[in-house]
C-alpha cells in the first residue's frame, strides 16, 4: 500500500503543477486525472471523494483551479491522517 500512497502523491504534485498554469480545466482533463488517482487510491477511504468527483465530471464541462486545489488538499489531508492512524472523534469511545 505504501507504493500506492507514493504514486498518488506524485500524481497530486503533477496535477497541482498543471493546475497552476491552467485556471480552468475541462471535465475530460479532470476525469483523466481522477481515474489515475482512483487506481492509486483504491485501497484508501478517500476513494469515496474521488468517486464523487468522477460523478461531477459527467454533469459539468469545466472545473476551476480553486476547486481542484481544494480537492487535492482534501485528499492529501485524508492520506496524512490515515498514515498517522488518527481516528475520527465519532469513532472514539470514551468512558468517564
């Protein structure tokens, strides 16, 4: 699984660099990038977010750079949280 995380990180960095030069990206461009990420992130819980965005590419024709950066930030944050083994507060059970 570690190599998939590294592969996804490389893809995210490449997409960020591309996004810096293109304020708008077509749904096809976004879909292609998402499919690459999907393959790299299949084993991670963040895959649900990628799937949601894949659905959006069928409904829209353009995506703004701000949206893409926000998605990439979210994916990286979720991967970092998972790597640290941090659980969501709702999942923790505490007794007094």
